[in-house]
């Protein structure tokens, strides 16, 4: 029997997943897989699939860090490395952002919106 989830551990991930999922769905992506952390230090993710692209929200429990990353897809196969969406927009690696507040989640959602709008503009 699995131990119950400790909500204080997974709460930032759950809040981020709910917000990011709304952005994903508004751009035609569907949820493909979720792995929720259950213990301190656990890794978690929520992966979404759309035309030619996979996106996933990632939670690194040991560092308590959230980010969104993307990978190109072709014929249901990932054909590129996973890239951090915020770093892609900035054109460089950014410092580790350990904020898990509502403001951080909104920054992630805004970066995702910007990333998807730029991708759409490229055709």
C-alpha cells in the first residue's frame, strides 16, 4: 500500500500543474502523463503533447525548483533534447529560481505563453 501524499511537499507542484495545464489546453495540448512527488526530495512532472512538440512541467524536490521544458516530437517520438522554456526565451542559461510562490507560477505561465506564441508565429 502506497503512503498518502504529503500535501505540503507536493503543493507547489499541484498549484503549478493546475495553472500550466490551463495554458497547455488553451494551445491545444493534452495531458499525456503525470508523476506526482510523494516524499521530500521526489521528482515529479506533468507532460503534455501537442502538434510536433512535447512540454512538461518539472518539479525537482531536493532543490524545490519548478520549470517548464520542451522537446520536438515526430511520429510520437522525441527527436530533440529537452530545453528549458525560460532559458530558450532568454537565449542563455538563467540562475536557478527556487521561488515556489504564486508569482513564480505566473512567471512560468507567462513564459510558456510567450514561448508558444513565438512558436506559432514561426509557423
